[in-house]
C-alpha cells in the first residue's frame, strides 16, 4: 500500500519530463523552419531575411525560455510580437500574402506533429 502514493507521485511527475524533449525539439524545428524558409520576417516595421529572423528568435528563446514551456507558448509569448513595442510580427513568403508569424508558426507546428505521429 505504501507504493501507491509513490507510484501516483511518479506518474504526476512523469509527463513534464517526457514532454520536455518534445518541446525542445518542436521549438528548435520552428526556429529552424523560419531560417530555412526564404521568407521575409517583418518586425517593428523593418524587413529581415529568414536567417536574421532565425537568429533573432533564437536570442529571444535563449533569454525567455522560462516563458515558453510548450511550443504553443513559444509562439504566443516569444515569436508572435515584439516584447518592446507589442507590434505583431508578420512573415511574407514568395508568392503568398503576409501572415502573422503566429499563424505561420502554428501551421508549421501542426505539420511537424503530423509527421512525428506518422513516423511512430
């Protein structure tokens, strides 16, 4: 009977540890996807190439990692708007209209998760 509380405690602690690796992998995928996209990243009215955008988001994640405990929180809290001005970031890809970066990143996250679930 003494094992039951221990097992319950272990079970409650397990999901964050299990999903921590997934979160890191998902965020890394999103940041890399921006860098490899060839799209233009617009932040605070200035246009930046995809490599600069990747670098900027890596810096924001490095500094604000504690606020991004999931890929969704990374998108919402760090990768969708300027923490200084509050202005939304947009992404302009060749042949497409500009979209808010949060929408673009959410679509990439859904694709990543679909691929990951298909490979299991």
